[in-house]
């Protein structure tokens, strides 16, 4: 019986080779269907992994409180005003004192000043923070060290450069021990950090300024730069007083993250009269990203599925034409003893060969497309091993489903009529 | 399972009718037809077109069914068999030879000869040797790899004859087997039939040409779905 099947497959291939152009065009339909399934799933998967990495970088056990500039309220046409908003030192103290189950709390302040070394200058984010920052965010020291407790206690004029800043200011030499000018004051560089996990989205677009970070001790920042940010604009001067720009609350146990997050929300809602803060919970974002990914996959999957369907209909169309064209052959075979099941098998094998052939080529193309997208469109793609299997399985299944009707039509022909067919 | 006669009939029809409904009126292609073709006999079935000879051939070939009456092949009543069983019967007991050869274009000569065995439930082990021997016999052993369209009409009909013999059939049915051939090629084919007959094969040859009918052992002439005339030719084996 096995050899019979083998012979039937060989026969099917022979019949298909009789019409090479038609067979290959039919195969194309499935080929594109399968490859688009794989490519779309790979692009979707890549985008979702990208999003998940971004979120993980924020720290999945962290709750991040951020200062948000509240919307302009009322008419304020004073030429000079101080806008006070954001997180307060009191907020920090309250979290530290009252919340249980917290690993550490790290406050951040951002200072907007130019950073200069020699003739090079840039405007990165200057972040004054505590030594615990590096543990809370999982950043890694490249050279030298991060800020330490002694720097903090002694209000030392030291700084740690982010990767991009170090590369920009010191393209050829080591920044360690160099005196770097932040605003009007000199800071000694004690270390540099590795870049964050390199994300495609972090790569600066060509022609755009590199954003980098410079870290200085919290106390030092308060000493030199105060809490007032002055922004000069044409005709007016904006002053912003922000005590803290960000508080990172690192929670000990992951399952307590939602609890701490809601406690933070509650506390801030009670203490702040205006909504000048936001609470970012990476864990919640992660869950939401997974949900988004699911929807994304369904949408992409159904689009690709439709293209497979179209390919299947193409196959059916061609097979119906083939059956009509080969009516005589069917009659001969029936007269020579072929059972209806033989005829069904014969035509089904032909459609499955067509669609599976298209499936194999489609898998190859479907794997090639994402890598091309990755190279030329600068998008991350991930071909999960399930996707080619799924697509190939569907294509073979389509061969069976769309081949059944033409094969049935062939098998149920009246042999006498079929033999008489010209 | 022969009962009455010591020589079992190759095919036996007992008050067989075949009725085609055609636009309200019924066309009786075979009308209460009773006849018996003996084992090893060479019959020519003749008659004008519409006389029912094609219908008779289709019923004998088990590709058409009787409307009423019984038809048995080598003692086996086939009028009640289902499509599967009929197909099986065709692959084991019948050999078809057609006017237009009806070889399968995508198969080569050897594969074409093997087709009936391909559809048997238990194909013989020596099928391929048998096919080669038959190709040798019809003089085509050097053309085994050729496709039908690379052969002449006479050669194609020889392949068809080899194909009809490969399953060692009870009955060989030839439908105007020489109709598309020139007279000398037709003569060769008819010689081949004579040989087969001499070997004891049962052959039914449908034709409308009297000179071909004259080559057969016996002649059955049909008219309007009934027997018109039955006679023996002098140059038969008896």
C-alpha cells in the first residue's frame, strides 16, 4: 500500500509537470500566503519583544512616580512666574517611612544645563540621584564606578557619564579623572555606564542629537543647582520649581507590585492638589503589552489567513479546470479498474503536492522576508519555530480542503460519459 | 460456479434492458436482450449506429448498468454489485481496447501497460515482467520509455492491446479497435486478435465494417436494441 501511495504521488507530480507554468503559478498563491503568515507573525513577535524589553528596562519590580507638568490653568500672563509642581521630598519621606515590603526608594532630579569638555558641548539629561539608582535600574558600570555613599555625604563634585555622553565628549580617550563642566561648575568623572540593553528604538535617528545621561550625587545637585529651573523664552522667563522629578520605588516581592502601586496612587492623590504626577508600573505595562501582542497577532494572522484562503481558492479553480480537461483520462482510468477512491486520491495528491510545494517555498520566503525587513527597515523580527510549522500545516490542509471538491467531481463522473468526452 | 453448461459462458445476459430517459420519452438502447458469449469465442458485434452495440459493450465492460434483467460475467452476477466491486472486477477480469487508443499521455509505454494492475487490490508480484513480455509480444520492447504521443497510431493501439492483456482478462472488449488505422495497420492488429483467439482468449469486437466483422469467428448483428442476426464465419477455428 505504501508503494501505491508513492506511485500515486509520483504520478501526481508527473501530471503537474505536464503543465509547468500553470502549476507554478498556482503554487505562487500558496507561496505568498504562507510567507506572509510567517513574515507577519515574525514582525509582530519582534515588535512585541521590543516593547517588552523596553518595559523590562524600567524594572519589572519597580513602581515609578514621575513629575508631570500640569496643564496651564487660568489666565497667567505674568511676565515672570514660578511654576511649582512635581513630586515632593515629603512624598519620598512618606514612602520610605510608611510603605512595607519595599527594597529601596530612589529619588531623581533632573537639571537642565549644558555639559562641556574642551570644545565639545551637549545637553544631556543631568540626573542627580542616590547611589542606589544603579541597583534599582539594573544599569551596569563600564569603567570606573558609580556614585557612592561618600560622594553623597561629602557633596562631592563627581559625575558618572552615560555611554553616549562618554562617547561624544571623549571619542578617543578615557573620561576617567577628567574635569567636565556642568553649567558653571567642574565635576570630576569617576565612571561611565554601559548603554542600556540596545533597543532599536533607542538608536537615534540620523541627524538627531544623541540624548545621553550624566549622573551626579543628589546632594551635590541640590547644592549647586537648587530646585529652580529657569527657562528663558522670548519676552518672558519661566521658572519651574520641582523638588523631585522621579521616584523609583523598588518592591521586594513581584506580587506586591500592584499593591504598592495602588498605595502610591492613593497617597499622591491625597497629598497633591493638582495632578502633577504620574505613576508608571512596568509590570502593568508588561501585561498590557502582552494583551496588545495577542490582538496584534490575531489581526495579522487573519490578514495572512485570508491570503492563504485566496491561494487555496486559486488551487481549487485550477484543479476544477484540470478535472474538466482530464475528463477523458478519468474515464479511461475508471474503465481500466480505478475505484472512485483511486481517482479522489489521485487528484487530492496533486492538490496537496501543489499546496505543500507552495508551502515549502513559502516557508523559505517567509523566513527570508523578516531578515530582509530587519536589515533594511531597521525593525526587530522574531521567527518563532511554531510559525513555519503552522503555516506549512495550514497550506497542506488547504490543499486537502480545496482539493476535495474537484477530486469528488472527478470521481463521481459517469465513466461512459467521461470516455465519450473529447 | 457454472451450473448448466459444461463450458462456462464468458458473459451471459438474461432479458437485459437499458433505458435512457431522454426529454420525457424513454430510449430503449437494449430491449429485453438475452444472449450468451462463450468462453474462448471471438465475436464481432455489428449494427448501424443507434442499434445498441455501444450500450451492449458498456454493459459487458461493467461501466454501465442494466436497467432490468441480469448480467453475469464468468458466472458471477454483476448486476447487483456496487461501484467499488465493479471497478475491482474491471481491473481483474476485463481488457479494454478503444478506437482512439486512450493511452494516458503523461505515462510512458510500460506505465500505460501497467495501469490495470495499478488499480488491483493485490497486484501480482511479476506485473512488470508481464508488462515487458507483452510489450515484446506486440513488438514494442524498444519503445518502453516513449510517451504515447511519440508513437504512431498502430503502435499506440499495440500498447493498448498489451494493456488489455496485462491482467489476464476473462473478456477482451474492443470498440472499433481498427477504426482509426489505415488498412495495412488494421490488418496487423486483426492478426494479433486472431493470435489471441487462437490462444483461447474471449474477444468481443464492436465494428460497423463488414470486412472486419468477417475476420471474427462469429457475428452478432443488432438492430434497435435487439438481436437481428447471429451467424458463424467460415474461417473460424472450428
